[in-house]
């Protein structure tokens, strides 16, 4: 999915994100989370999101860029972003 280069009205953008965050916070079980995320994201987007979460977890645990890169098959640029 490509994001439009046209900017949203800032009030509307805040409302959209507020609904998004509230929707996620209302989810109670892993199955509910899986259902919502698979409805919203493509398989590729879901994999990218899961890898980003794994990167954050690995960095927090002190794993090296090289180890993360080799384990998750991601670039150093992805780890740094």
C-alpha cells in the first residue's frame, strides 16, 4: 500500500490516529489482535511489522546489529530506523 503524498488535515489526522489507537487498545486476546491486523495489513506489511518489533526486542536485549541482521534477514538500515 502506498501512502498518498497529499497531507491530511491535522485535525482529521489526529482523529484517525485516535480511532486507530483506541481500536488496538480495545483488543483483549491474541486472536482478536490477529484478526484485526490480518484484516488491516497485507502479509508483507504484517511480516515487516513483526520484524520491526523483533528488532526492538533484540536491541533492548543488547544483541548486535550483525546478529539481528543475520537472524531476521534485515538490513542495517532497517535496524537503525
